[in-house]
């Protein structure tokens, strides 16, 4: 009898915890995303995702939305994109939640410099917003598409999107005090080259932030304002705005936002011919961006470092940064200001006597410069039409910004929201008491929440920097909750020989085939990351090393079958082993060094 009662009490407690987590997720999701407590949201998200099979996909999608917002607030836009992509892949999610995730994916692609991808996702978001008849999210989607069009030199399409935004805003004056909408509209004008309008709109955003006490992301607004001042050559104003951005970013300890501000300050110092101070700031910004997979700003700061070293006659250093920037540019789309990279690379190869490479780089520069400057056939009437449309758009945007005041309607909604939050807290307390009293009935309620539309976690292979974070995360969780953790090490021993003997296409095909084999061989909850080319890390929480060893053996056999005689006389040599980290193994590289040395000859397959 006592055992039965204890079991019921445990189940009631678990049900109450699930309901409390769902209520917390909904509260943060409906609240102000900028000011939400980052650490609390992170802890809540970890609790939910750890037991994701106990929650409806709508709750999981909201969790990924909150994680994406939290990452954006700190400036980690690559991580924000990853969270949003994880949320979009969930099945059976409410369409409005899915639309918000799509917008975050579009924003992530935009900040990573993948403008065609950003445009494609924004177009999907536009279609979904139209189907849902959600005006505010439609304006967001159109704004991202307008920015992508402007960055892709499709100015006619960008102006068309802005015209449509203005029509929607004219029909919905209640949206006039939405900071996010004004900020997106300002960004669109900035990328269209209309800096004066962008400055007016950014100043309006600043005013609203102070009036509404929404200071959490004010550093971003100052940075955008400073960027527009810089474009107009207003160096003193740009310096002051960048300095404010740096100050606020340091207050909230956001390293990526700090790097953005330092990069901007470096540009101001460079234009003021204070080259040593510019070099110092660019070096700090480069360190700040490094390792976050933000190719666009990182590429920009590498270019800035190359230029300032060239100005200081540090030719070898300038060439080093140019070579690094050239490698990164292969995986991103250059903006109009970044295509100077091709010109600088061409001059570098010319000075080095590599004239074929110099000519190729010159052609790349000329081709992209032609696109951005709209060379080709374009009649005068069309240009006049675009100018008139642009002027009309500017006038409307300024008029819209001037109407953005703290209205009684907003105050009423704010008060209603506070009342609703208080009511929800009271409801949770009453529900807790009710759960203790009616445990049997809550079993049915638990089943409703627990087993509805469970989803498998998404497979992916993490990059080197994120693999280290994954290792440390699982290590800490395993120590904290005292469950077993097995770490596997799988390597292609002669990877360097493979890359030396075969071309890039063949190496890429081998890499892709290895990824597919890893997907097929690993179990559902095993995560995989890349350490270096040809080296893979397997993370298996709640597993013993013997279980993971069988997994790795299965993978090794699959590699043997896949590549037998596929590479001619060349054979892949595979080594693998797995162990559980000890208390001293928080540093993954020391542990991996040990596990790598421990791979025994009998665990090798000479393929």
C-alpha cells in the first residue's frame, strides 16, 4: 500500500514538473524576448530538450524559438540559426510558431552572408504569413526579403517589397510602436543606400527604447546608427555611436556584440589616419569573431586588417590576412563593400608574379562590380521611376516613424499582459494543489501531454569548435546527474595521404560517404562531431563504453565494405576506441590525446 502511494506521488510530482515547464515556456514565449533572463531560459530549455519525448512538438518549437532569441541577444547569430533550423524541422507544429522560426532562419542566413538562402526562406515566410493573414509577421518577412534583394543588387525588387510594407503599415497604424518593425525598415533603407532615412529611423528606435525602457539590445541600435553615420562620412557621430554600442555590449557581457563595436571603432580610427589604434581594435574584433562561424563580419574584419597592414607597409601580414579572407570567401556571398577583396588579391598575385591567378581575380572583381553597379541596358525612364519610388518610400517611412509614440493602446495592452501573467502564476499554484489531490485523474492528463507526437532528435555532425562545447556540456551533465558517459574516437589514420594523392572532388565524395555511414551506424541519441579532417568524436550519454565500442566496430566494418577497391590501390586505415572520461578530463583535447594513444592495433582495419 505504501509503495503504491509513493509511486503515485512520484508520478504526480513528475506531471506537475512537466506542466510547470510548459507554463514557463509559454510565459517566456509570450513575453518580451529581449529582456528574458538568459540563464533561466537556458536551464528551462535544457530540462525540456533532455526529455523531449515528454512534450508536444509545439512546446519544443517554442523552446527552440526562445533559444534562438537568447543567442541573438548575445550576438551569437550562428547558434541562433542552428536553433531555428532545429525548430523548423519539427513535425506537426502550429503554423504561426513555424513562421516565427522561418523568420529567424532568414535572419541567420542574412547575418552569415548567405543572401540567396535568406531570400529563399524569406519568400517561404511571406507565403505562409499571407496564408495565415498575419500582418505583423508578413511585414517582418517582406523586410528580410527586401534586405536580401538589396544585398543581391536587385534594387527594383527591394523597392517593391518596401512599397508593400508601407501599404500594410498605412492600413495598420497600431503597429507604429513596434521597435522590431521600425528597425527592419531602417535596415532595408540602409542596404538600399538611403542612409539619411536609415539614420532617422534608427534615432526613432533609440527614442522608443528609452521611452519603453527596452534597453536590453540597445547596443545593436547604436551599432546600426553608427554604421549609417560612417557611410555618410560623419566620423565624430559614428565614433560616439560605436562607443555607446561598445559600452552597452560590455555591460551585458556579449563578446560578439563587443567585436562588432570594436570593428566599427577601428574603421573610424583608420579613416582618421590613426592606423595603430585601428590595428589594435581590428585585432580585438578578429579575436572576438573567431570561432563563432559568422563568416560575414569575420571576413570584413580580415579585409580591414589586410588594408591597415598594407597602409603600414606590413606586406607579409597583409598577404596573410588576404589569403585567409580568400579562403573564407569561398563559402559566403560578398557584399558590394567586400568585393574589393578580389581586387586586393589580384594585386597580391601580380606582385608575387603569379599573373594567371591575378587575372582570374581581376575578372571576378570586374564581374561582381558590374552587377552591383547595374551596368548593362537600363533606360532613363526606369531609373527615374526607381528614384521617384525611392523618394516616396523615404517620405512614407519618415512619416511612419514620426507616428511611433507610446499610445494609450500600448499601455493598456501592457497592463493587460501584466494581469495575465499574475493570473497565470495564481493558476499554476492552484493547479499544483489540485494535482496533489487528484493524482489518479492527472495520470490521464499526463498521458495527453507526455506521449503526443514524440519526435526523434535531429542528426547532424557538429564542427570542431562546437564539438568541444558538446563534449564539455555532456561531461558536466554526466558529472552533475551521475550517469555514464562514453566518448568514442574514430579516425582515418592516413587521411593526409588521401588528400595528397586525390583531388578535392574525390576527397569531398569520401567525406560525404563517411558522413552517411556515420548516420547509418550510430544510434539515435549518440551525437557526432568533427575534431579535424578525418577525425570524429562520438558522444554517448547513458551508455557504457562496451555499447559504443560495438557501434564503432559496426562503423569500421561499414567503411571497409564501402571503400573496398573504390580508390584503386589506395586503402583507408581506420582506428577507433572509446572510454569514459574521468573527473580530471574536462579538457577534451587532453582526453582525446589519451584515447587516441590508447587505440590498440587489434582495433584497426586496414582497408
